[in-house]
């Protein structure tokens, strides 16, 4: 079952940051799409909740060096 969530992402300052966050999210199994906005400071992610959890999405962003406040 596909779920869509918007995650706040803090610490992005350029297009490279956006590509980095997009890449780590899309690399997770179960992620169908990730749209990251530098201006909005957020990532919209469509994923299979049976394959990956919201906590895992947040952890991937944090592991990439960005903050992901709840």
C-alpha cells in the first residue's frame, strides 16, 4: 500500500543538498518517489509502508547530515 508523507528537512543550503537528500531517500527499498524542495525545506515521499517506515526515512535523512524535526 502506497503512503505519502511530507518530512521537514533542515540544513539544506543548495541544489547539491537537495540531490543528496533525494538520493538517500530513493535508495531505500520501498520508496517509489521523493520530491525534495530547498525553498520549502521539506521532502515529499511516496513509499510502501510495508517495506520501509517513516522512522527509517527520517533516519536516512539524518544519516546524510541533515536535521529531520518531528
